[in-house]
C-alpha cells in the first residue's frame, strides 16, 4: 500500500475512533440523565402520592373539625373516647333514647386509617409528641420528624427506608394548631399556630420501583437500539470512506503502472531507435573492412599479392575495428543504467546525444549548428534528458526528410538565465500544423502511422522533463520551422 | 586463385569508371579495388562532384553511394540517366530506406558491406552489358 494512502486511512481510523468515543460518551451520558430523571420522577410521584394522602386525611379531619366532631352510635369499634371524658356532651341521648358519642377529628381519622389502611397503598398514622390517646404514640422515626418540625419549623419531612426487605417512603406532615382544635386539645396548652402533631404516611415503593425498573428497562433497550444503529451508521460511513480511499489508491497505482508501462514503451522505442543507429554506424566501417578484404581476394586471384600491400590492408582493417570499438563505447554509455543523479553540464548531455545521432544527420545532409553558453552543472538523471534530446532531434530529422527541405538544418542553442538552463532545438522543417501542435504532447498521438511511431516519444519527454526534472517543455512554430524549448531549473 | 578473374579483368579494363562515395575510407578501399580491374577510375566525394565529372568525360560505368552531402546518389543517377541512358550504374549503399526507388534508379544494386562475389557479379554484368 502506498504511504500517502496509509496515512489517509490512519487519519480516517483516528477520526472514527474519536467519533465513536464521542458518540458513546454522549449516548451514555444521555442514558444516565434519562435514568436519573426517571429516578427523580419515581421520587416525585411517590411524594405527591404521600402529600395527596396527607391532604385527603387533613381535609377529612378538617371536615370533622369544622363540625366540632361528629356523633356516632357507640359500637365495639367506636366506643366513647375515654380521652374525651372531660369534654361536655361527649355522650348524648336522643329523645327516643338512642345513645350517641362524640368522635373528635383524631379519633375519626384514626378509625379511617385503621379501617381502610392500605386501600390506596398509603398507610397513614396521626400522632403527636404530646398525646391525648397513648395509642397514637409516635414511632422512633415519627418522633424524629416531629422534633424536626418543632425545632426547625419545617412542615414536612420524608425518608426512604427499608423494612423487612421492602422499601417504603416515610412521609410526615405537620399539623398546625387552629382555633377549632382547641375544643379538644385546649387543655394541653397549645396555642394557635403551634405544631400540634403530624400525620405520617407510609407507602410501599414496590409499585413505584417496578414502574421505575420497567421504564429504565425500556429506556435502556431503546438506547441500546439507538447506540447499535449509530454504530452501524458510523461503520457504514467508515466503510464507504475507506473504500473510496482504497479506490483512489487503486486508481493511483493503476495510473502509476500505466505511466511505468508508457515509460518502458518509450524506453523500448528509444532503444529500438538506438539499435537502428548502431546498425547505421556500424554498416560503414564493416563495409570498409569488407572492401579491404575484397582487395586481398582480388590480389590473390590476380597473383599480385605482396607483403607491403597485405600489411597496408591489415592496418586499414585494424583502424576500422578501432572505430567500431569506439562506437561500442558511445552506445554503452547511452545504455548505461541511470540509477543515480550526477552533476553534469547540459551541453555535455547534448554532446552525448549528438555523438549518437550526428552520423545519421550527416548522412541525411542535415547541418547541425551549435551555440552553447552553459557553465552551470545540474544534478540530474542525465540519461533521461538524453532520451528527450534524441526524441526531439529524431522528430526534427524525420520532419526535414519528409518535407524534403533543402539546406536542412537543426540549430541547438543552450544558454542560461538566473534560474534555469534552457535548451532550444530549432529546425527549418516548415513548422508543425496547428491541429497537430496542440496535441503534440498527448500520449499515443502520432503523425507517423502505427508502423513507425508509438506516439509516446514526446509524451514521455514531457513526463520526464516535468516530473523527473521539474522543468518545462514547450513548442512553438518559428520562421520556416519549429522550436522545442526545454527549461530545467538550476535547483 | 581464380583464373576466371584475370580473364574478367582483361575484358573490362578499358572502360572508364566513375566512383562516388563521401566516406574517405570507403572511397580509398573501393577505388583501390576497382583499380585492380579498370585502368581508369575517377572518384568523387559527393553527387554534385560526380555529376560535374560525368559531364566532362565519358564514363561507361558509374558506381555510387546513395546518402551523400550536397547531392545524393539518387538525384545524381537521375541526371546521369538523362545525360546518357546507356551508362551502366551500380548502387552500393548502406541505406535501408527507399529500396524500391534505388532499384529502379540503377542497373545493379548491392547493400553494403559488398562481398567479393558481389563485385565479381558486377564485373560479369558489365561484360554482358557491353558485350565484351
């Protein structure tokens, strides 16, 4: 995998780990908040229940109190209240002899509470620190609550407590002494506004806890689904993005491979070109050697062979072999693998190129005019530049021959400015047609027909100059010909 | 030793020969070879010089290279054929291009390097051509 895309995927991974963490934390917090809300709601509703119970008791008590108590038939459950024995008219007899006894508010309420306790889930108890009826005596918790009312002036107090493994809310509300109370409680020394006692309400939490647990279960279930969907969504977008990065990379690699193939193709084409040039360069010395051999044969056949001539022929042949040997060096230099950059003068690269192509130009009556003004060495892959030069000069040669130009010439100017070294290769081959010049650097564009042109020469030249040498290559028509300009930056 | 060669030489030696070749080494070696068969061998280093020489003297046989500066072999042959279509022309070239054109332009055509047998063939063709 390519480095750049590895980094991209790493970035994506980090990004998604962060999003995942944030989403998880947010969802967890939100869940916690919801559960907390439910918990509060449980407390609030049970408290409301307790308060309502209290109010109901209070109202009932008020009603009894507002009538100054009620008279009922004395029964087993409702005997005359012994704690009211000092009250006048506690017991009445109607004119037809029916006995009635007075029930004071606390008495009625206690009966209500005892008889109907738990009917609404709430169990009430009316009590006081200062009792008329010792049966109404407060529990330890009620004492604590009553104390709080007396000491702190609070009107209610509650606690959640567990009794016999069951949770209850213990709620107590103060009863404030009113004028109507004094009928029965007057002699206990209360004044209006005093805390006279309280009503405690006791509600089991089962129902509320069950509701709470059910709701929490529901919430947790919904959150799990939501969390799962979020992660699914994240995973889906993650996969999509990763896929697109991988696709990008694949395209990049494909593109790179395509470019490598093109480079190889153009290398091969250049090599083919070179081989034909070698053939050309070798043909002449071999022909000369053959001719000296022919001379020897003729001398033998004509019986004119003599030692001096023989020596002469041999030395001529040897001279040609030296020439051949030198050409091998030239080409070996050209085919040398270009693994490392070297410091080299651009004009020397051009000279290397001309040593290879000059012969073929001369043979075709093409004059080469060189104007070099170049003294700055550049650190480049010189073989690649050489390939570009050969390409352009070969194209110029072909254009000159195709157009049958008289006084054909190629002018090579190499000069420098502050930032770059510039090579201009100009011919007088009548210029390039407008529709060709715009496509001249396109891959697989050729004017030479499939047989002789690959259409890669100038495309690869452009690639080499722009991508490998960070330079520029441009072409324009000039008087009677075209000019290729190669600008290579000094740094 | 081939006694046939000596006989060939005797038959062709009186002909005037013009040889055009721009490569000095090639011209030297070939001219020497031709001189072993022909008494009179003139040489030229390009097509223009060759045509000039042809205009000044009667040559029965012209040997020429194709790729030469100033005027190439094809153009020179065209001019020579216009001047004297009986001239026997032999092309000796390294060029791989326009083979058909070259074959049409000359009586005999050989690719360099030229073998001894090629040259003997040339001599025999000359004998036939001029009924020597």
